């Protein structure tokens, strides 16, 4: 089996586990048929579109639709990105604690100049966003919407919150935070964490955050400013 075929098969199995956590097996099979026909080869990253189309076919209530999407994200992170052995989907529920999830691959950190706390801050945020792309680029839309709704409630003033949102939206520079205190940087990380929870669910977010912390801890600056001080 070629690497590409193996990747397609692995993603399908992970998807099946995610579906089985929210749907009965007959509904999960309808989802797999839809995936095979319209998504597996054409647009394997379009999870939100897949969930919307399947939800429409099955007339799913909003709560179940949300649970299905979160279950798919968790399964993809654990079994597709994390490369953990995949069990049979029948009777398997998605994991519910981050400690049970497999480590994700490490991320490469782009170097920036500044104080140790600013360098670590940028590394955390970059790694979190890179992790989001592992699951699905379209999920970025949900993240940005969540950040926008948090404006005025994140603990950041308008200017700083806007800078954080623009970074997430357009990969804008984070220079607005270069001279900020540890407290402000921690508020920004917390705001991004809340937005991630709303976009991909708390379990997937905790897994992505753990990955981001590992990446930031590898920086020389982490010896002077441990990343966990921003959590």
C-alpha cells in the first residue's frame, strides 16, 4: 500500500471512530459513504463542510452536530495526526481527557527577537496555530469568530485583543506584545485558549496546548522563562 493510500485509509478509520462516538453505526456508515464519495480524495481537510452536509442528510440537532464535530477532531488528533494504533470503531468512544491522547508531532518554531517571555509567547501561539492546521484549515474560521466574540471579555484592552485577532486572521506580526508584561501575555494566551476550546473543543485544545508547550520548552529562552508561566 502506498504512503498516500495508507494515509487515506488511516484518516478514514479515524473519522469512523469520531462518527461512532456521536452516532449509531447505521448513521456512521452513511457518513463514511458521504466521505468516500465527496471528501476522501477531493477535500480531505473539509471537516466542517462534511459535518454540515452529513448533519443535513441525517437531520441532526445542533447539539449532536456539535458533538459529532468535536468527536471527529479528537479522533483525528489522536489517531491521524498522533499516529496511535487505531482500534475498531464499533463500540469505541472518543477519549475525554487530554492525558489519554497520543503526543502530536513536534512543530518547527520560527525565531523572533525579544525578551525571553516574548520569544516563548510567540512560540506558544505559533505552535497552537500550526496545530489547528493539522486538524483542518477551515476550523480557523471558527477560531477567529470566537476571538471576535471575546472582545471586551478577554481581559485584554481593545488594541491588544485586536492585535491578537489580526494575528490569528492574517498572520500579522505580534510586535504589539513585544514589550508587554507577563500578565498581559498570559491574558492573551488564555483568550486564545478559550477561542480554541470553542472552535475545536476542550480535549483537542488541551492536546494542542501540550504540544505547543513542548515546542516552546525546547527554546533556549525557556530556561529563563518557562512557557508554563503563561498558562
